[in-house]
C-alpha cells in the first residue's frame, strides 16, 4: 500500500525512454531499446505492423512480444504500443499510454520511418505525403508532445532522431528525413530552457536483413573499417547521448557509419 507522500510504483529509479519504430527484433530500434534497458532504462516502444507487411521482409510473428520479453530480461519495465504515425493523434495517445504504465518520458528516440524507393519521376503524391506524414510530421508532433510534458530534472531530457542522407532514387524518404533533421536541431534550441538536448544520428547503411548481395558488397567497399554496420553500433552512440556524459552534445548531426563514403 502506498501512502500519500510516497511516489507511485511506476516512478522507479529507472528513467523512461520511448523508442519509436521497433517492429523487428533485428532492427535498429530493437537494438537501441535493448541497449537502453541494459543501461538502466525502462523502455516503451512503438511499432506498426501494416508497414512491415508492405515491405519485402514481411511481418515478424509476435515481434512485439519477443522484444518486450527481451527488455524485461534486461531488467526493464516496458510497454509495446501499436501506433499508426500517419494519424496526427497517435503521438498524444502514445505518450498517454507510456505515462499511464511507466511514468513520464525522459528520452525520446525516434527510429520510425516510411521508406519506399522512388525517384523524382515515379514518386506518387500519395507516397510523398505518407513519407512526410510519418518521417516529418509525426516526428514534430512527438517532439512537441515530449516538450509539453517533460518534467524531469533539467539537463536529463534527450531527443534523438535517426536520419539518412540518401537522396538519389529515394526522393520522398530523403526529403522527409532532411526536414526531420531541421525540426530536431531546432528542438536543441527551443527546448533548451527545459533542460533537453536534441541530436540527429545518421547511422549509414545498417544490415538488418534488407541488403542484397550487390548492396552489401558496395557498402563493404565504401567503408574504410571493412565491415557492415550493425544496430549495436547505433545503440552505442544512443546510449552515450542518453547518459549524463552525453549532456554536452547538443544540436548536432552525428555520423556513426564507419566512414561510409556513399
């Protein structure tokens, strides 16, 4: 039983991170969620099954359950939220669910995306609008919701977005990610009075099962370190930025790609 002057049970010593776009157990989002759980965070995550159903890799059966179990094994309390980020109300509902289950969010890590290859001449208006709805508008609304609700100790808040510099043959994805960069970097200044830092990470090409042999060979040739990037490489940087030691890094677009030359 909790007395009036005690904190609710969900307010534990572990801060709360919300990681978006965690639909596959081998994906970057899952790797980040796992690392934060190991580092002492409680982790909520979003996913959207219809997106995976449209992609070549398909839907991973019971992915949310598998990921949640892995987080719990790492000591984290967790909540999985299926969220259609084309819906402008989805960010608000996601924060409501996280706060109701785990408490206030300290770190927002955005790994979600809409990514369909198409160029200047063959991109449809529908696809263009969906990319901007998910990659740009939803990210703005998530950051806005976080800023409105954040009540943590000044200096502890974190916003981290994953981006890409891919443009050729990838018009809607690259353009919407470029807009995401500007929104996130603006947050570094506009949310500074709340004690929140905001940074963008470009992880480069990460092998999460989508690469063809030709793409894999090209990436290896263009990467000085001579290997493919992994979700763990991105998770290392996210963990650092979310730590007290990462507080002084703010308003930056950081490349964590092994020197990949494109």
